């Protein structure tokens, strides 16, 4: 156990005046079980506590009659670090696995002359609880490094240490008893000296009173001058503060008015831009609506003589005309506008990319539409599983679903538009979208849809637009946001969200949300004929 004291002198201005530094340090040395341990050396395997005490006198005269130990600082396994400043001492301590250290910086001169004790508790290499104690009394005339003279305390058990403490206590009591008589004699001498000192002090005080009165008058004048100076300085500070506050208030008001003016101009400009954008959007929608209406009227006029009374027979009747009219080899936009070539309204041709037969609408809105869904009657079961909707089912000349794989292959590579034709209460209406595609099966054929225009009516977030960016679901593959399976709840297969605002693959003839339904926003309609078709843009 190392206990050292370094006495220091500091002459630098404004430096912390430390009269000495006390350092207690214990290093834990690894030993093997076969090594001999000196009886005069404490070899710790584990340190559990290190404490530094200052021994001070408790007597009223300051002479050591009843000395006691005052705790300066301590570190332990429960509190392994210490950093505190109190009573003119700065204490830093740290208990680590291989070392324990306490460092005390002393400011008071009486502390730099006091006796200090460092005590370390722990277990030795044989598992016994042992204590090591070292004491030091700094020399008043010695500068620099001073090492404790007591050295190391022999290893002892806790019982032996207790017995030694009792013996020391008894010795101190006998010594104190012998000192009491001498102290009483000293007290009597001090009392006599005090009386003499008081008599001389009274005489001196009488002579000083006159001088003190003169000093008091001078102090009053100095206080008055200081008070006037302080009030003048306060007045200047308050006046300066008021001026600065006024300037700040004026600056903030000018800034606020400037920002308000800029905000009004910006708001008006944004309002003009918004109105212009709304006007352009409205004009674009009305243009598409007018164009669609004109094309639909033209198509109706051209095919007036070819119409049949029931929708379910339209494709069959028209397809029978292929024996008379020339059959196209591809389905392309503008094929219905040709003046030199006339095709039947609907033809079944083989699509090169899909390598399968498709139904092509050659007339509607310029023609070139590939039909991907058609329902004109109760024939055919549309309440089917994932694989059926993946591959497709039905007859192109009747009711059918082209197949999700085929629809993805059609729409993912080139941009397409979507048109949905419906018959509602005997009226032919449509919904058209500026872009359309579905993702691959790995994304569950997720729907990607553009802007709406048409005659069926669809407010924002209604109709098919409600289902935009959602995945396809069937009764055996639930991909919707509802806790239930929407395909089971509403007897269909669709891009259900939670759950639907359109359900064109629902139960035929059912006038409910389980049936074939289209929600326009203001009201629900129940089509008796539906046809979904896509065209490359």
C-alpha cells in the first residue's frame, strides 16, 4: 500500500492555491498458489474498499485530548468511482480490477499539517479477509515528495485487528488521563493571559473610537457617491434597453408586414395558378368526354343496321359477318377509321405475342380494343380461384376473362388505356382511363390506373379508381386490407381494397354489394352488361 504526500507551492496569478496532494494507491498483484507470501506484506487478490481518514482533535482547545478519524473519501465495489469537492478538498477515486487509487488535493494549511490514514480492505490469495493500513504526517518544512513512514501493515484477520484497536484505545485513555492535569494547568495560565489581554484591548479600543468616528463620516460620503453613480448607470442602462426594445418592436412589425404582403401576393398567385390548372383539367376532361361522345354516336350510327336486340348475342351475330367482310390480322388503334377497309365490329384473331385467340373491338372510339372481360348474361361461373383467373376462362364469343398473365403481358411493356362499357337501365355508358396496366404475379397482379373520364359517373376515390394500386384477390388468395377475405364476402374476384366501390366479377343478377355493381359516388348502379377492353396508346 503506497501513501504519499507532495507539498506544493504555486506562485502563478489566479492559480488554484493547493498546498499539497495526498495519494493512496494499492496494486493487485497476481500470484500463484505455490508462492510464499511475506508476513509483512499484504498481497491482495481482490480489493473491496479503500478509505482515506483525517485524524483531528476533538478537544475544545485544539490540543489532542480525544482524537477521532474523519472520513475524507472512499471507493468500493458498490461505488467504484468518486469525484467530489468539499471542505477545501478535491477528491478523485477509482476502483479497478488491478488497482485502487484515491487522490486528495488540499487547500487549507491546517489540512496540509494533519495526520492522514489510508485503509484498504479485501481478500488475500488464500481467500481470507484482510486489512492494510498506512498513515502519514506531512512535514511542515519539507517540500516535494514525502512517503509514509509506517510502511505496510502485516496481514491479520479481522479478529486480530479488532483486538489491536481495543488495546490502542485503552492506551490512549490512560495517556489522556495523564494529560488532563497538565491541560488544566495550561487552561488556568491561558485564563490569566486572557484577562491581561482584555485589559489592554479596552484601552486600545478607547483610543480607536475617535478615529473610527472620522472614518464613518468618510464612509458615508463614499457610499453616497457610489449610490449616485449606481443610479446614474442604472438610468443609462434602462434608457438603452427601452431604445433597443423599441427598435426590435419596430423591426419585427416591419418584417411581419413585409411577410404578410409577400404571403398575400403568393396566395393570390397560387390561387390564379390553381384556377388555371382546374380550368385546363376541366377542359381536358370535357374534350375527352365530347370526343368519346362523338365517337360513340358515330359508332352507333354506323352499326344501326347491325344491332341486335340482346347484348349477349352481339359478338356471335357480328362474328358471323366475318364470312362476308374481310377479317383483320391484327388489332390496332385507328382500324375503325379506315375508309378503304371495313371490318366487322368484333372479330376473333390470333394475337402474336400472346399466341392465343383474342376478341378485338374494331369500331369503338377508333377501334383496336382487346377485350379482357365480357359479361352479358348469367352464363358462366365467375366465382373462381386464383389459377382460373391467372390462366383465363370462358368463350371469347360469350362471357369470359382473358387471364391475368395475358393482361400483364399485354400492358407491362407498352402503355395502354382502359375502357369499361356498361349497360345501366337500358342506357349504354362507359368509363375510360388514360393509362392501365397490372403487375406480374410476384406482385399479385397489382392494378395501376390513370385518370378517369366517361359517362357512367365516378367521383374521386369511387368506381375503379378506388382500387388503384391494390392487388388482385380471389376466394383462395386474400391480398386485400380487410381482416376478412373480400372475395369471399362479396362473391367475386377483383382488385379489392377494403373492400370495394366496383365489383364487375360479382354475382350476376344480385342487386347488392355481392352482385355486379358500380359505385359512382352519389349512388350505386347495377349493370346488366359489362365489357373491359384495353388498347395500346
